[in-house]
C-alpha cells in the first residue's frame, strides 16, 4: 500500500507575486467602481434587456405552439373527416339528424 503522492499546488497561488496580485486587485476594483458610477440611459437599459426579453418571448411562443400542437388534432385531419362525413351523407342520400350536424360542426370549431 503506497500512499498517493502529494500534489504541490503552490505554483497556482496568486499571492506568490505580491506586486502582480495588488495590481490585479486594483484593476478589478477600478473597473467595478467605474461600472457602478456610470449612468444608464433608458435606451441603454432597454438594449441591455432586449436579448433576455426576446429569449423569454421565444421560449413562451415555443411552449404555446407545442401545447397547441399536442392538444388538438391536425386541422387537415379534421377537415378531411368532415368532408368524409358530408360526402357519405350525400352519397347515401340520407338526411343527417340534428345531432349529427352539430357533431360535425363542433369538429370545425375544435371541440
């Protein structure tokens, strides 16, 4: 049983070079203060929110489209079934009952 060799992570320590470390911290603080002090106009704020707002709108549209596609039969299938029913009535020369007419008309409204 050999213990695992120790890994020396000291080269990754950013404080090994104090001058470089202090310069890095100073640059970050300077940029943060400048960012906090800038004033955004209404146009700039709208531009900043444009991409996330469009992404949310696209996602909502996709969810609505998928829900409609899953929950309702295709309009072509519904149209063909109505045409078939009316064609059968005409071919047989039969007068449909009021219930049958309402049923076929209800299919055209998606119910």
